[in-house]
């Protein structure tokens, strides 16, 4: 063992009368535990990718790792290249500073988000919004592991600012503001399938009108149907595949005063591992 080796070297040093070497060995013994404790206190390494709402942004974006700044190479409609981030408890997004010569750093912090301690595979979804005098960035953190987000599942991300109801593959789920949740669907034997999807705004129930306010059963039925149509914000058939992971991001419409939603769809195909041959 290492202890036996050190003991033997101490014996040889004492026999050969080399006090200088003996001092160095003792110093090394004291430094080793401190170094291991420092390594243990560092944040764990994670694998991460990025998606941008605009797919490929006009400005160059960077992430920081210690004292180094690395560019993020976005892909159109797909995750960026897989990178490893170590020693960081936050993911920090940077842009290029306009007046770099007048500052200590050529980069300016645009936003940061805490990395969950129990997550090792992360997807950072980056959303730019135009503020009064500058672009404001929102960063959404998602667990991108196959355990949390398996194949054959749709992930819905509610960034609409309102409560939503998602009717998908015969089931209905309520989504609170900011909620992220997965919804499976029935996979056909032939492979890919189109799955009906209807998204509604959650409308609080109102008190029933008095009898004298009704103009007949037909008028009431027509009013109920009209109200149901107003609740529907989106409806279509989404294509799912057994080896695919689909993300649906729901945001407000960019048109002022519109009740509709702006949606983005992202697909990732992950091949299944081949069975081992014995």
C-alpha cells in the first residue's frame, strides 16, 4: 500500500541520513488530503446541449467554464453539439461586448441559471425577448436524460404565461404556468404515428345564468359551443416515432391582443442499443 511505501522510504532516509528528503515526504502527506477535499468540493461535470428559440441567433453567444469562454454552435431545429461543463454550479450565457476596449472583459453576461445538483444531462433552452433598451434572455433548464425524457414521449413546455389544458393521445393534462411535463402516446406496430393534440386555455367556471336569462335550449347550446371554440388555442395531429423524443414549446403569440399561441417543435431520434451477442 501507499502507507507501506512511505514508511519504507522514511526508514531508508533515516538510515542514509537524508533529513531534507524526509521533510519533503512529510509535506506531501499533509498536502494530499487537502487536495482531495478541494476536488470533492468542486461542482460535478455535466453534459449539456442548447436550443435557441430563433434556432440560429444573429449574435454570437458563449458559455463560461472557469476563466474560459466557449462559443455555442447552434443548429437549425436541433440541439447544439454536446459539451461537457465542469466545476460550475451555474450555466452562464455571454455575448460580445460592443465597447470591448473600454472594459476588462470582451464578454458581457446575458443571463445565468442554476444547474440542478442531481442532473447530469441538461438541455438549456434559450429565449431572447426585446426589452426597453436591450435584449433580455430567459434560460430554461430541462433534464435531458433518457430516464427523465425517454423515447416515444412528447415533452410539453408551458411558457405561455397562462394555465393550459393539453388533450393528447386520449388523455388530458393540466399545465400550470411554467410547467414542463412529459406525455406518452400509443405507438403503432408499424412505426411512426400521427397523434391528435388540442390545447385549450383553462377558463374558470362561471355561475350558471338564471332561467329568465336563457333564451331557450337552442340558444344556450349554441352559446356553450361558442365558448368551447374560444377555449381552443391550438389543434393539430403531431407525428411521433418510437425512437423519437419530441419537444413542444408553447409561448404567447407575438401579435398584440391575440389569444393564440406561438409553438415550436423539436425532434430528436435516438437509436436503440443493439442486444449483446453471447
